[in-house]
C-alpha cells in the first residue's frame, strides 16, 4: 500500500523510473563523448562552480591565433597617423602633454625631448578609411576585415613585465598564460594535438627574448602548458621513436608506465600524475598528427603565392602563419606566434621597414586564407606588441635615423574575426600621439573581451590556488562591448 501511494504521489512506476534513468545515462554518455573530461575533474573547478569544456554562454569564437610582435612596434609608424609630429619636427615635447609622466632609464636623463614624425608615408584605405603606413601594403588591402584599436594602455614600461602582463595578466610571472586559461576553459577539439601551441620567429630588427614562462601553465594542471614547435627537422623534440622501437613496442611500454602511474595516483592522489599519464598519451598520438600538419608540400601554388615564398622556409614568420592556419583548422584552441625584432631604440627607419616586410604579407594572407575557408568568423586573430613608442626621439635628434623609447600610455593593436566588428577604428589619441583622449582599453579589458568572445565571463573563469580564486583579469577588466558584433 505504501509503495502504491508513493508511486501515485510521484506519478511514477518502475517502468517509468527505468525509462527515465536510461535517458539520463544516455545523456551522460553523450556528454562524455562530446567533452571527454567532463566527469574526470574535481577539486578547484568544482569549488568555483565551473565545468571545464562548457562555456558560460554561446561563444562567437572557437579558437585564437595571436600574432605577437615582440619588442613593441611603434604605433606612429604603423596605424596611428600623426601629421602634427612632422609639422613640429625637432621641437621639444610640451610639458603640458608629457605632464611629468614616467620615463624609462634610457631617456629620463635627456634634457630635451625633440618630437620626430614618421619617416614613412600614410594613406587611408578601405571603406573604413583607416590610416595605414606604407610599410604594410598588404595589410592596407584588408583593413575592412580589421578592428584597429588605437587606445591600448598598460602600467608596465619595460619589456619583460609588459610582455608577461600581456601573456599572463600579471607583471610578476608565475601565472598561467592566456593560452593555458583558454585550454583550461575550453579543453581540446582534437585529441591528437595540444590545445595550446607556440611558434617562434626572429626578424631583422633588434630583438627581445621570449621565455617559456610566457606559455607556462602556472598553477593550472600541466596539461594546459603551451607546446613549443621548433623550426628544425623535428618540430617537437623526442616525438619520434628511437631506433629499434616500433609502434607496438611503444604502445606496450606506455601501457606499462600508465599502469604504474595509476598505482601512484591511487596511493597519493597527486593530480600531476594524472596529467603525466595524459601527456604520454598525447605524445603518442602526436607522433602521427604533427608530421602531417607540418608538411606544407601539399599546399597549392595559390596558397604559397598568398603567403609568400618564405612560407616554405621553416621558422619564418610566414611559415608560422601558414602553420597557424593548419593548426587552427585541425582544432587547436590557442596558437601563439612570437615574432622578435621590434625594439627600435635606434635605426628605426631601416629596421622597421625590414620588420614590416617580414610580417605584412603573411599577416594579411592569414586573414584572407581563414576567410576563404569559412574559418575567420570562428577564429579570433590578434596582432600587436607589449606597449607603444614615444613621440620624441631617443638620444640625438635625427629626422632620417632615429629611435623611439618605450611608451605604455597608448599604443595600437588590431583584431579580426571571432565576433569582432570588422572595418572599425576604435579609440583615439591626442594630436601628439602621447595620451589617450577617447575610449581607453586596458590590458585587463583586452583579456576580458577575448574571454567573452570565447563564451566566458572573465569574472567566473577562476581557479582556486593557495586560498584564493585567481583569474586572467585578476580583479579588474571590462568587456569592450563597442567592438563586438
């Protein structure tokens, strides 16, 4: 009688219970197929109410390609045209403009700050009428696909803290990189490839170093660390089997190692042991996937022409842009390119022209290539450096052979695809190119906007570590809604 009353009150009987339970189990099985690690996580993620692999809302971008111009290209020679500087060439920067702002040790001792205009010509291009320097003839043709943001600013005034700030959301280091946060939040689309890949190239100009801390997982699980590809014969070291070992032997060895690691994991509960098991399996799968992706011999002549002949030379910026497209279409979530050589404290006219030639055609080709493949809408592409350059000459004044010091107060980047408004110029600096006068965008805002496009509320994508919840934007940041479609 009691069972009958219970069935009546819940409007359920044994048949309905088993039927509904089977549906639930089926849903769980489907979820585990779509998001393989859905039920394998715990700890910090559960405390934050976050389930890896599931965005907070519908994303507009599935992946990011970040073309980082290491060394800080001058905004005044690229995308922020300031004719006033040419008109006032050699005159001292007015104190009312500088207003006692912080300087680096390289120019703080200067008795004067002679203004210097750009050595290069600027013209307006596209429907947007954006001003673009002559060193970027190819980018000038795709300005209507770009959102040029002229009002970035940062507190960091030297390369290492500024670069670290851009990549990790903190100046002091030891924090997860942006790519690691994206890997942590979204997981992987392709089990045979890392979620986060790193590519390096070196230009003809004065270079600044890049370090593995920039693609570190920090306090996140080590599976989220960026995997660096080299430009040599073996893109990833130790990926090939040694002489005398075949695939079957490798598989048996990994199974034995995994079994031993599972015992250790059960005994000690260290999540890094689980991460190590996953990394061994990833390396095994990459032995097949990576060589195929690195092979550009099957690319058509039209694609080679689009990127330029240097795309066939491993380790060049052009080759890395082409590889970034191949990685993105194979499901890699975050592809980070670093191109060194933009630190022009002297000899700027000559060095920047060479740097421009390195990156102009491949950058434009990447946008065009993604667009014609239908991938640009779901891929967010970013181009820019760690800060800007001063409007005055560093050292002895020369109109033909000058250099510019670091300037964190305002600088320019561009973004394309991934739900960002195309054909737009956002933000404005004063006529001296020294201060922002409209729509400032801080690094934290920049990070918040990227995460927003990937479907995340930047305040909720957190990880508990040493008693507090960390996030990429720390305790600041606002989404720049004006540049979002």
